[in-house]
C-alpha cells in the first residue's frame, strides 16, 4: 500500500486514556484491553489516525481542549495521533452496558441460557436505536470529519462498531472500509436471539464494508453461513465472497500473532525477575498456571472443578502441585460478571478447604492485572490452562509458551481461535468436559521429558514465525488487491481481474 494513503483506525477503546494528576494536569495513560494491545502493533507499523470513544471525564476534557479534533499525545514513549469522540453519557451507557456488553458479547460467545435469558423488550430495542446506533454514528461522523482524501482507508474494529460502516458508506461511497472482528462469529441460530430488524441492521451495515476479517477459518465460515441462511444472500463460500447491493464483500481470516521480540524485552524487566524469585521460593514440584480476565467465556469455574477432580483422583499429587490463577476482574458493572467473580472465589475456597493442609494451599488466586507477575509465572509453569468456552483468539495461549523455560505443556480448549494454529502441539480439550480436562492435567504432569520438549518447541516455532507487522501487512495486501480490482478465485486466492 502506498505509504501516503491515509489510514484511519476506529475502535471503541483507544491507545490513550487521560487521568488528572495531583498537580491538576491531564496525563495520558495506556489504554487497557487486548484489542488496544493488538492495534498498537498496527500503529507502530504504519502511520494512522486513531479514532476512539472518550471513556472518562478527563478524556472528554482533553477532547474539548482540542475542539473535538484530532491531536497528538505520547504514551510509554510512543506518539499517537488520536481523536477522542464524546457521546451523550446516557447513550454511551446504553451502547456499552445494554447492547455491546452483554447482548452482543453473549451472542458471540454462546453465553445465553436461552431458557431464561435474554428477554428482548422495548428497553433493549430503544437501547439499540438510541444508544448503540447513536454512539456508532458519533464515531462514524468523526471519521468523516477527519478524512482528507478520496483514497483514505478506514479500518474499523470489533463488535462495538457494527452499525458504523453503513453511516460512512452512505456519506462517502468512495472510501475503502475494512472491518476486523476480534471475537468469535457464531452460527446462524445464535443470531436468532435478536429481533429481526436489529439483526438485519447489523448485517446490512457490516456488508457495507469492502473486507470483513476474522481470526480463524471457522469464524469466516460461520459468517458466510449466516449471510446465506439468515438473509438468503448470494455467497461464494469457497472464495469467501458475499454479493450484496451490487458489491462484492471479501470475507477473510487473519490470525493475530504477538510480537516475540517485544514480549522478550518485557520479560527482562527488573520487576519480572523479582516476581520470579518469589515464585521459585514458594513453588512446589509442579506449577499449574492460568492468566485470564474473570469473564464468563473464559470457563474459569470448570477449570477449577477439573483441578478439584484431578486432586481427588490422584492424591499422590497432594502438596506437590500449586495452581496459580491470576484473574483480572472484568465488567463488574454487569450483574452476571460480578456474580461470576463471587462464584470463582467461593469455588476456590471450597477446593482449598477440601484438599489443603496447614502449609499448602492448592489454588493461589490473585485478582489483579499485573503483566510482570504473569510473565514471571509464564517462565516457570509446568502446565498452562486455557480452557475458554469460546474465544476470538486468546493471546495468553501464545504468550506463555513463548517465554516458558521448563518445557511447559499447554492445555488448550478446542474452541479458542488459537487452537486452529496451536492445536497440534497442545493438549486439546473439550471445554465442557470437566473429566477430560482433569485427565489432561494428569497427562501433562506425568508426560515424558522428550514429549514435553517436542510440544514446547513446536509451540514456540509457530508463535515466533509471525509478528503483528505480518498481520497488518496481510490485511493491507488484501486491501491493495481489492482496490486494484483483483478477484478472488477458488479457496479465496487472489487472481488477476
């Protein structure tokens, strides 16, 4: 792609959020969340303007200081060009806390207990119209305001922005729109939870993009299936094309890698070494690790139940193994999430009471976000547990094996996006089969050293083979191809038009 082409990156959460210091001044802090981590690699790779929601009062103030326009700010040594978009607070609450989380998130992770929830009422329909669509329109209008040329490329990201592409397309049909979705795409029946009008609105807006990207072939296949079965659209599943309103929309998959070099540098921080010393002082013969958000989709309760079964069925491991679980509380303003965290703490107490002794606590639960501590534990685990029910990618599954120094084994849910790349060298498990997971724990801790080494080396080789720059380049290459009139042939392979 020509380096002079304007790139506009759009997401709900941006690379910087502002806080007021003790001196009364506003200071930029790094935006949180996995999406920000992923997209930071894109901005490092190519110059781009980042449009995002103003998340805090300080964000709003900083936006107003710049007349609501874009400005530059420095975060952790990197300069970003950002535009923070202010929305009506009530509309934003409806957008985020009623529609994006939990409604869309639950649909796309198969989390609804459909015999009990959700109940779609006038309130939810109103929240979609007056909240979700309103905030999407705010972000879309900001994008249109920042466009400087007819050949600008707009890179939209994730489930927060499903209705923005159509607003942009209607105003500027000449712009190129690319939308990457970081979470799973579920099969057609999951989407029937939504009222028909809302479902149609989401898909019609998504199909206003030129390219729609997912992490895996499976999510790409599900999207194409939805377009055909829910809406009767003309779909070429082999090539990955949806024909809609006279346009061909490419549907592609781009698995997200991590930066091995950046992660290796982070692993050398002094704080990491200090946590390592603590872990090594306290570790038993075996160390099991999980690092997650305390999110329903992460399947934490079944993971602890599997460990409980393992200890019950293999008492010879009593006092020889410790399970460190570092969990970051997530979305505590959503009732289902606060209740889930309470269940996690209660189950940990039960397992520790049932199996623990006066000087041994089987599960060491840490409720915090602490990258240095997580990396220190990554280095020394014997088993890393990633048993998510469904996950867009799951970068923990890539981070841990990259820096592990003990030939650690990965227990990996077959329903994570990472499994499509790493499944050959991990212990694959059904995330709903607790006994399967208990058996995998035993297999991992009794595995022969040569098999451990083979699996660990295989994981590292795959993980280190690509970096975020490759992920960005793959997408920009497809953008160039489509803008140049290239067609997709069998298997989605670009061919001369």
